[in-house]
C-alpha cells in the first residue's frame, strides 16, 4: 500500500490517526514483558492518550490473565460442606444471618406501609446518626394476630390502628417466615406464644453464643432464694412458685420474665365463657402480667438469671438453659449477692461448672 510510508515516522514507529490534529500515538510492546502467554493489562497512569481504536480495546480485554479459580470467604469462620455446597459460618458476634424458623427478639423502630420495621439488634432506639450494622426485619400486618384472635382480611381501618398493636420502642418475640433473595427477613407473630414483651429484662449477647434448640422457651425452677444480710439463704414462697421464663432469641436477644402463675389463668377461665377462644384468654393473661407489679423477691430472681447470662457472656461460654441454671444455682450455694456476681473473681468461680 502506498500509504504505508505515511504511517511511519522518522524513528520507525507506527502512527495511528485519530484524536487532535498534529498528535500521534505510538504502539509497541508493553514494558511488562514480551511473553504473550503472560500478558497483563497495564494500569493507566493518566499521562497517555486514550486509544480510540476498537481493535485495540479488544486486544486489551483479551490480555487479562486467567489464573486458577479460587473461593475466597468474605467472613472468618468455620467451613461447612454439603455435597458441592460450601458455606462459611461466621464467628463474628456482630453478624446474624437469619434462617426460616428462627426465633428472634426484636424492637419496633418504624411503623408504616402496612408493616412494622423491626430491629434485630435489640438495642434501644438511637438518634438519626444511625447504626450501619443494624440488622432489620419486616413484620407485615398480615403476619400478626388481630385482637381477640379474629381471622379476617385486613382492612384500611386495621392499617390506621397498627400502633394500637405495636408502636416504636416495643419489644416482641417473632419468628422468621421468609428470607428474600436480597437478604430481607420477613417476620410473623401468628403463633400464640409470640407477641409483645412486658415486665421483664432484656439481655443482649453475641448471636454465636445462642445455639439452635428444639425449644427456645424455657422455664428455670428453684431460683427464688434470697440472700440475707448474714449470708444465709432464705427461701420465700412466691405466687407461681417463683419460676423464671427465659426466651432465647437466635439473634442474641434474651428475654427474662416471671412465669405466669396458673392461678391467673384459672381465674380468667372461670370468669369467661367456656367457648371463648384461647387467643382471648391469652390476651387477658398478658394484660394482667403487664399491669401486675413484680415482687421484690421475683425481681431478685430475674436479676440473678440476668447476671448469670452476663457471666457466661464474659467468659464466652455457650448460653443454654443448663449453663444458666448451673451459674445461678452456684451463686445461691456460694451465698453471692446479685450485685457481686459480675466481679471478676466470682465470674471465673461461678462459671467453673460449665467448663467441666
């Protein structure tokens, strides 16, 4: 071609047209080596003109090296293999990945759009600064029980009365019904055991310390002892036996409250019709529990269970009904006051039974 001579400058380098008039671009081998089998795309340092030729762009795309494929975990944890499925269970206490059927303890942080927004970190409401790591779920209006256990289609009146059921700041137990593709957790409280929590204590622990169990609603018995001023233990009779209920949320939220006495339920059933639905009975029972003051002895038992859980958290021990009971009863046997259970020397001593 006669035009080939015009495309070569005095130094013998090829010149490509394009760009501004009077400018030229040089094409040659890369400074990274001449071996075509190990060619990498050189980084743009911002001093060279961009190539407008489509063929050159194709050559650069094909020059990307293809090394061996590797799986890189985004979190630190233990590896689980099921056939060809490889997953990493994170050890970080701040990460909770919900699964269908998990019992969680959450706090209402928003109401609107026929659904409640539930924070699964169980922390108190914070300012507009926000918490970037806060895990949230959505509780739709169709996923809750209406007052009295009425089964019907939700209407616009139910939407307007949503805050009569749950409002911002309320604590509740719920279950994960669905995990969407983008990671959004859909919750529900249609079981009669789920719902609003009142008259108790919330403890937040790392989710990795709460394992999955067949039953996450447990009752601890025999913790109604009271340490007197001389160090002796006085056992007082409490209505309902002085038992304590513990709800173990897999998201790290643990709720502690008194066990509702059976005398309350019998009294409610005696005052209402025999054909009254169970949901109505439980609703009245929860209302009495929320409005009845907790006795001093029962408050001390609840605080002892709470500090027992804190002791297990401090030594990073798995939190189970058995381990909680071991620490709580050890504190009673040693005559330790509730306020002294979190002292370092007592934390190590009281949790010794969980390490045997």
